[in-house]
């Protein structure tokens, strides 16, 4: 059995795992199987992406809702399907710990699913009436969607649900004109939230620096780094069992780099941090055509967070329908919340505030651009597993 040192290969691909030396063909063979390197995106964990249009009625609409984005792919939602309504709950156990100390992102993720539910109801001839926090801020239901029969309303946003993926790969150097950016935002019926575009070179460079600094601070904070890594699913067995979390396939690699990454042993937390920081510097911020920031005057309001999720998903689906890539990048607001929760002096909040208008608070940040290659699907739990 021949032993293959992979240090140089790892370095060449910027995978940041230079200390790893992989064993020979036997171990490699296992790793091929474990990561499904030869058939990425396959298996039951990806089934929801193939079946989301098939189901009728409200359970069918939930099958579209589960394809929404969520922080670290935690899928923090539960749906109570009744004859003429769906109750929406937060699954409080599915969180990212110190990365999201106030569970702001958790509620936003549920808001994203709510938007898909609304679009999928309309496409099925079920006109939705959304009520947020119907039992008050402390109630178990965070939303209820009552429906009544109506003519089906197809829409490009609904059609984009199965093609929407977070794209962490490089974007091309082509700019995205201001009018194209403005056309990505339709906040009709979504009060209290808006989108600020940061596309001009100077403020874009300032936000890029902020994103790199926040990624470095997050990696240097051991608790945040551990909570960040906890949702990484290194192998196919993990992915098929949990059907959630972050995967190698979702990191935006080209096919060769992805195949090599999948043949390597599962990387450690510190290797993962180094890799993320390097990607943030050399790919994510270096190729962002523009940043979008969802802002509000009342960032702690749960209804506003749910509404921000609906707006975020609308922007992402519209970008998808128009052939643009979108990558969520929330390390700055995660550091703002972490500093606040820890009682530390704020360092990131004042820097972000300089890029916004007075009274405007950032809830979410993302970059947009023209993709070099399409984003890849991430695993999902099916509707039947998240309904009660
Ligand atoms: C509130 C929220 C915060 C997120 N923050 C980040 C982030 O900081 N970095 C990142 O790469 N992806 C982020 N994402 C994207 C999720 O990781 C992604 O939605 C999830 O892994 C599922 O993948 P998909 O969007 O391709 O379906 C975020 C998504 C949401 C809804």
C-alpha cells in the first residue's frame, strides 16, 4: 500500500490543512465512500430538492418552505399543518450558540421559510393571510398562515425556490448596475425593514475590511469558533443521518478542488477557521460586486426579524430568477451581538454604523454578483420530519 503525502496538494488548493498527511489507498477508499466524493449532492438528504413541486395542499407548501436558507443550515422550524392554516414554530434547540446569542438569525431563518410557504400556498391556489406572533411575543407560535381557496398564482419567485442556493464561490468581475440591484428588492407588505446597497468602491472596500476583521475575530474567539464548527458535517454518513448543517459541497469549490477536498480526512476546527478566513479574504470579499444590508430601526423586535427573513428570501429568490449569485455573510453582526452579549466594548457596531444612515441598524449582510459557477444544494429534512 503506497502512502501519499498531501501537504503540497493541500497548500496548492488553499485548503489550509497543511499538517495533514493522508494514508494510502485503503483509507482513501473509505473516504471516497464516506464523503460520496464521486456523487456529490446525492442520496435521501437531497431528496427535498427533487420533490418540492409535487405535493398538493399545505403539506406540499411546507415541502417548499423547508428549502429556505437558515443560519448554518440549522433549519430551526416546525410547522403545525391544519385543514386551512399552518402554524409556524421556532425549534429552539436548533441554534448556533454564541454565534447568535440573541437568536436573531434563528428567527430570520424561520422568516425565510415563511416567505417560501406564502409563495407555495399561492402557487397551489391557497391565498395566505399571515399573522406574526399571533399569541404575543412570548407565545409558542411565531406565525400563523391561514389560507382560503383562490386561483393559483404562479410566480418567478416560486419557480426559483428549487434553484436558490447560497453561492460561496468566486463571482466574475462584471459589475451589477444600480438599477439591477434596486430591482432585486420588493418590500411590499413587509414593514419596518429595507435594503441598503453598498456598491461604490470606497464603502464596499470598507465593508470588505470589516468582514475580514470580523471573520478573524470570530476565529480568535474559541467559544464562537467551536459553535461555528459544530454544524459542519464532514462526511456523507453524517449528512445523510442529520440532513442539515454545512457541507464541503456547499463551499463553492470547483469540481477538482471539491473532489480533492472530499478525499481528505475531515478537517479540524482550526483548519476550517484558517480556510474560511482565507476564502473570506481572497474569494468572498475580493469578488463581491456589491453588498446588500437588510436594515431596520428596531433590530430586537421578533416580528421585524421574521419580516427581515421574508425580505431576505425575496431578494435571494429574485437574484436567482435573474441569474445572479448571492452569499450570506453575517460575521459582522455576529460579532456585534457577541460583544454586546459578553458586555465587551463595542468595536464592530461603530464601524458598521459609519456605512449606514443614523438610526439604521444592520440585521443581515450578503454579497451579490455574477457567478463563476452555480451554487450547490445543501441537505434538508423533509416536510414530514418537521411537521406536527
Ligand atoms: C440568517 C442567516 C444567516 C446566514 N449567515 C451565513 C453566513 O454568515 N455565512 C454563510 O456562508 N452563510 C450564511 N447563511 C447561509 C446558510 O448557511 C445557508 O442558507 C444554509 O447552509 C443552507 O444552504 P442554502 O442556502 O444553499 O440552501 C445564512 C443564512 C441565514 C438565513
